[in-house]
C-alpha cells in the first residue's frame, strides 16, 4: 500500500537540506520497497511570493490528506516588513494548528563522534540521550487576546496571553508519560509555577495524571533552573515535558549540547500519530545558497517520519546507521567541523549518506 509524503521545502536553506533528505528517501524507498509517493508544495516566504499568503488553501488541503509531511524551514529578512498576519511563520503556525499537531518530540542525542564538537566538556555530554516533549498548539504562541495597541497616553504596548486549559495539558501529559514508559521511566515536567498561574494548573494536572503511570518517576522543575541544569548536568534528564514557549527555548539549548542544532530532528504529531517532520533549526538566511548547511537534522527527521508515522522501522534504522557511518568517516559540515576531520558541503554530506545506505 502506497504512502503519500507531502514535502514543504520552505525558505532559506530549506530547499537545500530537503533536497538531500529526498535523495536519502529515494534510496530507502527503492531498497525497502516502501511505496512512498511524493508531492511538493510551498510554505512560508516561498508561498507568499507565489500566492500572497504563507500557506495556500490548496497546500493546506494536500497536507491534510498526506500520510506524513517533511518540512525544511521558513522565514527570512526578505519578508520581515510584511504585516504580521501574513509573515512566513504564520503559515507554519497555521499548519500546526489546523492539523492539530499538538505533540512535538525533540530528541537531543550526542553522537559519540561529535563529543568534541559540543561546547561542553566531553565527560558532561558523552552518552547524552534526552527527549523533549513540547506542547505545540497552545500557550502564549496561540493565546488570545494578543497584539500591539496604543494607550491613552500615546505609548504603544505589546501584549500576549499565556493560557492552557486542562484538556490541553492532559493530552500532552499523557503523551509524555507514555513516551517515558518506553524509555528510562523518568519524566521531568518543566513550568514556572512560582509566577505563572497557567503553569500552576499545568503542575496540578501533571500530578493528577501521575498515579495512572506508577512506573514513571515524575519530577517538577522551574524553567530557569531547567535551563541551568541542561548545561550543568544534562544527563540527569531523560524525558522533559513542557509548554510551547519553554519547549521552544529549552530544545534549542539542548541542541548545542549535541555539537550543533544542525544535528537535531523533530516530529510534530496529532493524536493518531500522523505528523510533520522538520529540523529544529531555522532557515539560516545568512548561509542560504552557499552549500554549507548541515542536512543531517533533516535526514534524521525523515528517519523519524518513517518510524513514527509510517511504521517503517527498518528503513528508519538504516538511515540512522548510515548517518553514524558517515560521521565515523570523519565527514563534517562547517557547523560540526573540528580539527582532524574533513569539511564537506551540504550536497557532499547527503551523497555520503546515500553511499553509506547503498553499501
């Protein structure tokens, strides 16, 4: 039975890195007879240039009907002066909201070959394997009211609303507990309950769920302390669950523990496991078109897509093994380059993974 993958390259380095991931998917599609069929659309600035909006109704419809979505990145200075309602990022947020992709899985795994590329001492990060479960369709990024208004004294004021209801917290909580059960059975819930009422409720709901998962050890941590602990002793964590904004920040912090954000994939899934897969990094417009971006996060996102949404574990494992082999060979893009390794381009890195898969 064929599976439809909808590809959204996006902006900046997005088309470059997605091209390499597509090369890899083509190889495993043939090798494992997966029956993958591909369609491509526009998201973000590229969609604005063609359709005048960051996500057209037609491409939203294609995304709805796809079995999985592979996305590159969105945004760039070219579109920064547009009205906020139609900026590139609005297309991504709409896609997450309309498809109800509420659960964002962001693994931070240090490949042993990259221990020297991390900004922390090897003994601090060696063996690192963290999973951040981020709530993706609520919180301050979606809360209303929001905007910029002019006060009576003529001064302008920006305002946003941070809110979560119990059902939103409960569903991401259950997702995180179930995920922890499949790993080391340790779950740390991150909040700011000493200041924010929305996260007081968050903590209450997490505590209420805990007895249903007696094999999972639940702990709580304030977000400022969690940020500090991630760079002090990151291996104390296994699974972290948190809200939209905190998860956004902490996962980028965790990315640098692994040597580069260019190594981190992510999955955003609905309640049925159907989802969108993308690298954790942004569109990096400063290096777009130079052929130096790291495609491995996108390639590893494709592997996550095969595993979590398409139930193609053997193909996913083959991709992950190929990435490890390439790192064993000492091949590095600029972001993970260290003395004694070989610096390669975006395309060369993708070709190396393809060669490792074909060997």
